[in-house]
C-alpha cells in the first residue's frame, strides 16, 4: 500500500461522525441545555446523534429523563473500566438520539484517571468505534479544566463554547482557548474552535446586547448567528425529562435550538 492509500484508509477507519465537545469551565452557562436541545433538534432534522455526559452532575442525563439511580453502566465505565461503547449507550425518548449517561461515580474518575495509562486519551479511544454509528457526537463537558475536560477535548474534532449573556461573560474564555491550544499541540492536532453560542439572551437589557456585541467583536464569524433567549420554558423542560422540542415545540427556546441545529448542519455541510 502506498502511503497515500494508507492515510486515506486511516481516515475511513476514523468513521463519519463529527465529534463536538461543548465546553466552558464556567458553570451555568448553558452547556448541558445546549447539549440536550441541539442534540434533540439535530436528531429531529435527520442526524443520528450520540450525547456523552462527561459531567459528574449528570444534568444532560437527568434532563433527558434518565433515572441515574438505576443506571448500571455510565461514562465512568467507558473511561475507567474499558467497557465497550455499545454496552453503555442508552436510547432516549427522541428517535435517533442516544446517550452515554453519567452518574456521580464519575466525580472519582477525575482522580482515578491520573494513574491510568494514556489517561488523556481514554475517551478518544472509547469513542473510536462509535464514530461509524453516528453522524454527530456531542460531549457535555464538566465546569472545570481538569482531566475529564481534557479527555473531552482530546476526543473531539472541534469545540463549541456557550457563552452566557451576563456580566463577566468572557471571563475564563481565554484560559479555555489556551487549553484548547495545549490539547491541539500535544494530543489532538485537528482540534479547533467550531463555534461560540450566545445563551440566555434577555432582549430587555442592554447588558445582553452589549455582550453579544463584545463576543461578535472578539470571535467574529465563529460566533453563531442564532442567539438562545433566556426563557422559563427552557429551564422547566429538564424537570420533565424532555428536550424543549418535545416539551414545548412552539416556544422561543425550541425555535432557537431548531435554528441553531440548522446552522450547525449548514456549517458542517449536512443540508
Ligand atoms: N436559555 C435559557 N433560558 C433560561 N434558563 C436556562 C437557559 N439555558 C439554561 N438555563 C438554565 O440555567 C441553568 C444552567 O444551565 P446549564 O445548561 O445546566 O449550564 P451548564 O451545563 O453550563 O452548567 C439550568 O438551570 C438551566 O435550566
Ligand atoms: Mg452542565
């Protein structure tokens, strides 16, 4: 085999899914809400989607109605026990939307990973085979820059950064970008920032529009045109275990995430 042939074979073996890590080490900026609702909207628009809950708090899992007390296999097993991906994936109430759930056990993984071989690449290795079974894999990262997040970044092709339209919106973002670059240089050369998504926009405040302006100035075209509004319905949906598309499809939140999914698909040439 020539080297050109072998490298194209390697690409084919890597599979077809785009893997997007949804990351920001700040808590409460809309990572889990975006993972659930972007994922559900993508599935409804024809993609086969896998969500990976990489946060010990498990908001993506509970927000999709997964009872975390009855789960026997989780992201923890994927990372620490070498459990095969197909033994960890759960279906959800949305067709073509699947989930690797997280339990509180995952909190321990941050420490247990330290002494394991290839500790930064555990998730990347675990997801290798899954790439062939999905169009999109979204990884919901925890609100930290520790080993779990590094695993998320090392396993991804790209990073989506949700930024809340609030005071200090950009605080910490440059540190996140530095980490992305470190992972790019040392673990995952193809990693890039795919997009920045503005969340919890409140049209009644000038603060919100100031943040939008500031973020667009800083990130330019990387910023998604779709801005997710702050709406009560979006914050209520998780307690019903449903994505907003199912909970209230006519709401502003549902419309926004549907539009975000369209924009994501356009950016990835999937329309
Ligand atoms: N657009 C929104 N409008 C209103 N509430 C929201 C919105 N996005 C997220 N929330 C709520 O804000 C809180 C934090 O959001 P979450 O997605 O869990 O953030 P993160 O995963 O970054 O910690 C949750 O209670 C969530 O329901
Ligand atoms: Mg979260």
